[in-house]
């Protein structure tokens, strides 16, 4: 990984319109921004599209940040709002659609990281991780980012380090329990369909 | 929320929290000698903690695989480049967004350059009149247009195809090197199907998805697609 976690990003220069500083700030933050987007986006939305939207907002709105210390919380809010706004659009598009689930052509689940080749285990755990309660999702995902420390996560989330550590620990336990529960109930949730075709009404939430 | 959650745990959860923290620190490689002593003491009383540690480690490794993929995606996305003011960059991106994706996919008629039209309309790939069953070419050797028309026609005959909507949704456009334009678009076919049973898909609090049978009332949609 070429990106590094920097505690001394040239945020002030970026706020004043220095393009090179803006690029450095983006390179130092885009990976945790991606984790925030992943924690809040709908399953069907493309992560790269959302990241591009956030990158554009960094370019066009960073001058609105008054205090460099407020930049990371501001950027996180921008990412969350971008993911949620896109999720609302997706929901509107899907509302009222009937989905046919035929016996001959099982529908493919959309993937959180479209276009990336992941093992079945990775997909299964990622699905469970993004379904964690909101407070736990971001810290658990960020803790897996390359070399991102608890302190840096706390800095982004605006929380004490001890709180972040507790949330990561609890989130991991919830993840474990969810996966174990899913494994235990897998066989018992086989569904019966009578005849050839059945209809599934309502697309259902991604989470 | 800025309070310290470690100070708000009910007493009954202290053991569980300490256990979670120890496992988490071991996974992160941040356990100090004191943590390890506590872990060993706990394991002596309850060997099940080793199994929990093993599961947690496996989940962590699987999640790291996904997060590595996420980091690779993130590293592909740079700030929009080029010169000019941020407002100019924003305007350019608005234009791209307007034409480039589902979010802003415009419903436009593209029949004028594709030669395609609504089913039953003026478009006929061959000949001057509508094809009858005997005139429909076999699929082998048929052009995509002929095969598509055959699908529409035989679908209508057996009741499977209700109609093709006249509008086509543009998904993507891309100028090609030879000066032409590639257009990716969606053709909308209304089909009819008779089902044995209907189900609703629901998600429980653990994120598991399953279906339950439902009774279906008559629904007629009068809104446009």
C-alpha cells in the first residue's frame, strides 16, 4: 500500500485551495473514506462511484471547512451523506418493483465490492460486518484497514480511544455470534416452493 | 456520541467485555504481558475461550481480505484533475453524471439512430409487412434483430410477452475512436407469468433473508415505468 496514515496532512493548505495539498489530503484519507462508505452504502451501489462523488465534494467544498481540526469529521459526514443519499435514490428506484424468482434461474445477490474477486468466506463475513449495528460497523471495518490505529480511528469518529476499542471488541463478538447463528440455521431455513415458479414481492432491504 | 462506553457497562457485562477486549487485543497483536496473563488465567477456567479466539481470528482474516479489496478500489480514485476552478470541475462532473449512469439515466427515444421501434410499430427488420409464424426465420443464422422479433412474436402468441415499451433507457454512452458513439441501453419488455404461489422476502435482525408466503390481491399499476 502506498498510502500512509498521516497525522500531519496539509489540511490548512488544502482548505485554502492548494491543489497539491488537496491531493495529499485525499490520498491520506481515501481508504478510511471508503470504509465509511462501505459501512453506510446500499448493497447495490458501486463503491467506486461513491468515492468519486466524495472526491468531487472534497474539491468543491473543502473551502467551507473553517478549522483544520474539523476536517476529518466533516469528511466523514460528507461520506455518510453521500452514501445515504444514493441509498434513498436506489430505494426509490426499487420501490414497487416485482421481482420474479424462478426455479430455473436463481437470482444473483448484488455484491458489496462489485468487480472484486473475494473468497466465499470473505463475502460471508463482509455481509455480516455491514449488517452490524451502526455504532459498531465503522470501527470494525476501519480496524481491518492497513495499519490504521485505534487512535486514528478515534480521531476520525470523534470518540475516545477506549470507546473505539470497546466497540471493535464488541462488534467482533457480534460478528462471531451472527456468523455462528447463520451457520446453525442454514439447513433449517430451506424453503419449500410448490411447482415451478414463485414470486418474491418487494425487493427487501440490502440491510 | 462522545461518552466512554467502557465506563457505562452494567456490572453483569464486565466479564464479557473484558473477554471481548482480550480476544480483540490478541487478534490485533496489541496484547501486552498483563493481557496475556489475564488471557491464560481465563483460559485455565474456561478453555472455550481458545475456540472463540480461533473463530475471531478466522473472521478477522476473512474481513481483512475484503478490506484489502476495498483499499485497492480506494487507491484507484484520485481527485478530479485538470485545471480550472472547482466550479468548472463540478460542472464537468455534472455533465458526465447526467449521461453516465443509472442514477441519472434519461429516458430518451433512441429509435432514430438504431432503427428500432416499439413492437407492432413501423420497424420491420426484413420485408414490408409483419412476419407470420411461417415467415419467422429459424434462430440459427438469424440476426439478433430477427431473433428478438421472433421472441416477441412467439411470446405474444403464447401470452408470455405483453408488450415492449416504446422508450429505451440509456445506461451508458461512449465516444469511440472512429468517431462513432457506443450506446448501452435497456429495452423494456413486459412479460406475463402465472405463478403457483407468492412469497414476500424479509430480513431478520441478524441480517438473514428468507421468504414467507403471502396472499396477493389484484394490483394494477397505472404509473409509467
